[in-house]
C-alpha cells in the first residue's frame, strides 16, 4: 500500500552541527519528493523538493538526496541554527489511476540547541 | 501575492454538530487539497478538488465532504462530529497543470477544530 516512513521522530543537535532526516517510500512510480518545515502555529512550508530524474539538489544549507533503487530520500541541514528548530515532513507522490496525491511521513521534530 | 487563507482559525464544537471550513487558494491556483493533521497520525489526505470536481479522495468516512467553487475557493464540511475529529485541518493549493500529486503544495495556517 501507499506508505512513507520517516526517521527519526525526534532529533536534537548542537548549533552548528549537521542534521539528517531519512524517508523511505513504497510506490516505485513516485516521482516527486518535497520536504516541508512546520513551525508552531503555522502550516507546513515547502523548503526544498526533488524529482526522480535528479539524484541530489542543494539550496544554501539544505540538500536532498534521492536513491530511487533503494526507494529512499534524505534531507541534510548543515550548520544548523536555532531557527531551524521545527517539525520537518517528507512526502512522496502517489499515482492513482490518472491522478495523484502526496503522502506524508510522520514528521521529525528537530531541536537545535544554542 | 497573498498566501492560502483559511477561516476560521479556531473552532469549538460539540459532538453531533456539523462544521464548515473555508479555504481561499493563492490567486491563479486551481487545485485545492485538504489534509487532517493530528499528533498521532500526522498529515492525512482528505481530498483534492480541481476545476470544481473532486479528483481524489482519501480514506475518510462519508461524514467528510467538500466542494470547490468557480473561483477555486473551497469548503469542507464535517457532519455528525465525533471526538476523534479534533484536529488541525490544513488546506493547500497548487497550480496543477498536470494530473495532481507531483506539484508544489502551498499550505494555509489551518483551522484548529476542537470537538467537546
């Protein structure tokens, strides 16, 4: 069935360290993988996304890698700052007949200690 | 450009009542998706509307319904509320030139529904 698993559920790092969040997906037809950041009291905000024809994408301190063979993708945040503290969600596109939808992971609560 | 607007921000209802939530997408966006967010279940897909038609539906009972208007604004309705319906309901819009599911979603801040 359609499923996206995300690990870890909580992550605590020291300011300046790197943080890595990993997700696996089940649908081999998935071709779009966004990452969202949700701060307290706000809706999820798209921070980076990657499509299946690309193995890696970077945007300043954040990067996403995709391994289609293993069906997993990861979010990497370098030089973490306290404002990076939030809940992060991965998602994967799921094909249903001639339409599609996004399925989300369970979320990772990242705490960056100053 | 204004973002996705959801109203109301907070709602308190009692069991058995019904509720209607509203979502105004980003100007020019034609697709609206609804998600239920709870601490235990994460973000669960409810349904998606495109050009006033429900294009996709999640695994929720028939008490959950929605509609989209010609201006792309959307409403979702929950009838016969249950305690377990307490959640943050998020609306997201996208341009959707394609068939859905593989385009950037832009979320609103959500409506926090509490069922007593």
